[in-house]
């Protein structure tokens, strides 16, 4: 792949991703301005946006011959037990910090909430790890240095795009960037080591499912976040720090040059 091809595909994909996310945010705020606050309607908008992003991600993955390096092509799952830390730690962390879950709101909406969580897992993993990270590895090469650079670049992008929401104040937004970047680094190295993206998608979906349990069924006006204080921002960042540490541990301990770059 030439330098021109690499950048043209990357820019096209990023533009498509940003268009999908900005359009989603516009539609959600348009609904709010029309006083349409239904949880189901807002969730369906998010699901539709995720489905479009999934389709776009798969198109770019196939077009650029990334099925194998992205973990979509049939390969044996390696070192599956490494997935236990993010699953257990982030699920327990989210259970510890969420508000009391209202069963009255949860039960009628649990199916659409489950679909929404699964769509997030597919959309974010296929777009960030599946295409962007794999696209970098495919272009730069599968040496350890290049794989590390690819993981960090895609993870930083994953963190920065969380600024599109901008509904938590300055400290809250910076916290979201760090939180997402730390998790992105961990997930990025897990994909390289385990060589399968579907387990990551499942773990991602479970984590998001637990994280949003306390807002299921609530009118959208009650879901808009308040500004995060500096103290809470620091606390959340410290709680997310083990994800970064685990990612760096994976980077140091396991051979990363086994990532295979090949056409579909």
C-alpha cells in the first residue's frame, strides 16, 4: 500500500465516521428541542447510527484487505484468559459507581437496551480496532515498534472523538478522553495478542450494558450529564488507570510481532 492510498483511505473513513457521529448528535439534540424525550426513540437513533458505522467499518476493512489483521478472519483465539481482567474489573467498577437501578424503568426497556449495548460493541471495535488500528499496522508493518505506534494512535483517536458529546464540562470531557484512551490501549493490545475481535466486542458490549443500567428508561432530559468536578475527574481517571497499566503490561510481556498482515 502506498502512502497516498493509506492516507486517502484513512481520511475517507474518519470523515465518514465523524459525519455519522455528528449527524447522530444533531438528530438527538433536534429531538430534545422538539421536546421528544422518549428513551426508546433516542436509543433507536443511537442504534441506527451504530448500524451505519458497522456497515461502513466492514466495507473499509474488506476494501483494504484487513480481515485477518483485524481479527475477523477465522483464526484460533489465543490467550482468552487475558480478557478476564477488563471484563471483571470494568463490570465491577461500573456496578460500584452507578446509581440505584430502577427495575420499573429497566424491565420494559431491557431488550432495546441490550440491542443498543451490542451495537456499541460492534461499532466501536470494528471502527477503531478493526479498521483504524489494523490499517496502521497494515501500512507501517508488523514489527513491535510499529504495532505499539498503531495501538497508541488509534487509542488516542478513540479518546479524542468522545469530545463530540461535550456534555460534562471541561474536567468531565478530559476525563472521558483519558478513560477511553486507556481502555483503547488495553483493547488494542488484546486484539493483537488474542487475534480475534469478536470476544472483544462481547466484552465491550457487556461493559457498556452494565455501565448504563442506571439510566435505562429515563427520559432524555434526565440523562444529560452535569459538569464533572475536578475531584471526581481525578477519581475516575485513577480508577481507569489500571486499564492503561494492564495494556502496558500486555505490551511488555507478550510478543506483538506475531500480528499477521495479509490481504483478505
